[in-house]
C-alpha cells in the first residue's frame, strides 16, 4: 500500500524559535521575551532576539524548503507581532511580514499550515491574568479573526494550539518555561479550561470567516504507550495506559483531546481532579467541541508497557544503554505506529503527525558538510512505523518533521539542534544536512525509499 498519493510531506518550525526580530517592526513583548531577559532561566543565557533571523531571511528559507521539495511548511504566527497588546490595535508591519512569508512559500510550491499559538503569549495579556483570565478565550478569538481575515485567501490549513500540555504544564505548573509560574492544581485546570475554550472559539472564528475552505486541527503532545509485545492483553494494556490519567499534572492525552473531540472531560480525570475542578459554565463544552478535520499530534517517543496482574498497565524497564537523543529522549520508533493507531481508533479523525524528529550533536565536518546519520536512521525507523500504521488502515494525511532548521529550543537555548538545515548562528549561514538531502529523496519517492 504505502503512503497515500496525496500524503503531505512537510517540516515545521515556530515563530519564537526562528524569527528573531524580537524588538523590531512594532512587535509587542511576549512572555518568552521576558523569560529570556531573566538571567539563569535559559541555557547559557541564550536569547531568541535574533534566533535564525528568519524575520529577515524568510525568502532564503522558503527557497531552501522548495529545494528540499517540501509539500508543506508548518509555521506559527507570533501573536504579539500582530497584536502588540494582544488585543486591539493591529500592527500592520507584523501582518505584512506574514503576508510576505506566505507568498514566498507559495512561490516555492509549499502549502502553508498555520499554527495560531506556539507559546509566544503576549506579555500585555499575561499582565491581565493570561490563561487564568476567562477573557483569554475571547482575546484569542479576536487574534484568530485578525489572522484569518488577512491570510485565509491563501491559507487553508490551520492549527489552533501547539502542545497545550506544555505551555500550561511547563509554563504554569513546573515553571521551566515562560511565564515561569508554579501554580496550584486548581489554577492549572482553570488555565487549561480557558485554553480549550480559546481553541473552540478560534475554530468557530476560522470556520465562519475563512475565504477558502478551512481544514482545521490542533497540535497537542501525543503521549504514546507501546505494548511490550503484540498479544491482545498487552495491546489493551497500552491502549488503556494511553487514555488514562494517573497524575495531577498535564502529562496526558485525554484531558485535552476528549473535550475538544468528544465534548466531555474524561471521567477518570474528573474523579482524580474533583477537588480542583474549574467552574464549567453552561455551553462551555459545546464551545470547546468544534468539528475538526484532522487529529494533529506531536510524537517524539513512547513508553513501553505491559499488562499488570492487578489490572491496567505497568511500564517495562528500559534496556541498559537504550538509544537516546541529545534531549535524552529514548528512541522508540514504534511510537509512530501505536500513537497514530490508538489516536485514530479513539478519535476517528484522520491523523497528521504535526511534529516528529530528533536533537542531535551536529557540527560542520572538515568537508564543509553536516553529516547526521543518526537523524536519518531515526527518521527512517519512525516513518517506517508510521507507514505500517497506514498499511493497516489508519487514515493519515501528513507528516511534519521537526524541524526545518536548527532553532531556539526554549529553556535549552541553542544547545539542542533539531533541524535538517544546519544554522551557523554567528554567520547565519544555512547548510542542508545529509538528512535534508535524504528527506528530499523520501519526498520525491512518496516514501517508497524508506
Ligand atoms: O521545539 C519543540 C517545539 O517547540 C514543541 N514540540 C517539541 C519540540 C522539541 O522539543
């Protein structure tokens, strides 16, 4: 069978991680700009003030994407670049940048897939309570409206929120990410509820105003459980594990995806969180649960489990010396089989892998090239697993490699390199890594060479 003929081969990046121009062109501050100003919060006190200078070099970057043969590029919009105060006055220079970027992509034969929010939250709105303020849903809908009105003549593919588990969990519970808060769990659930309302209202705004038929999804983290062996009992244990809630934290699938797609919070979570539940007003779940066109999901690794004699599942200890990326994330290719399969079974939406890739210790070799055989091997294995899911009946629409280029990896700064294009930050020179050349062949063969 193989990958469907119209399968979308893409790559992704996010505004704050590549754009730079942090204080240019009328852009407002984001919570990440504030985080970067705080000594000790980012590795080596790196900042994203310049990052990959994509704000100025988007033309060259779009050409390189065209050279690789990408069908699509997943970008995100910087909310404070467009609305410096988060709401109200629109920054024409900010919108004009995205106009130029979208045009450059289309000129290079690349479909833009636009994420509305990938973590660079307007600082001005944070000062008004941020995601803890119920108005945040309306602020987000106002922002979505501005973007859709301007770009939907050329953009058809939309994602609302990137990894709400992380911007709430890391940003508001553990404090490792901006805005660096360590809130109690009731506030965490409140912030999640408001972000889900924001998702629903943004979907409504896109559907009601888009000028070309919109295809809409979100891009949550996919927490994947991999059965240790493929007997029915172990598979069932993994399925149960993937869709259950075990901790008072954000590290689960269902608290986010069930309300969006099934229109209800999961019962096990409601029981576990009963003392901290936010007020759910009449109509909230109807607002959150808007029809979606695909299940977007970011998958990097999974946890191997087996059934427990007590019922449910238990993690299996990993082998000594298990393969790790430089993020110290385990290399578990089967995550891209079981993740798509289990998500497709539960949510019954076509799957789009909105992020997958690895951080590696890349540098420029003596021959002037960047050889990254680990990444090629990693991607081959994961894509083969995704192909297996497709062969077995999972409807899958696309794959976005994270990332098109090395970039600012949040609290890790520039210590981690996820790109298939190497960025030499001092000179801003771009070099296609071996994996970029390999991905070009994968795309040209529609995955047949895998
Ligand atoms: O760089 C991040 C991205 O912003 C969100 N998903 C995971 C990536 C790698 O950590």
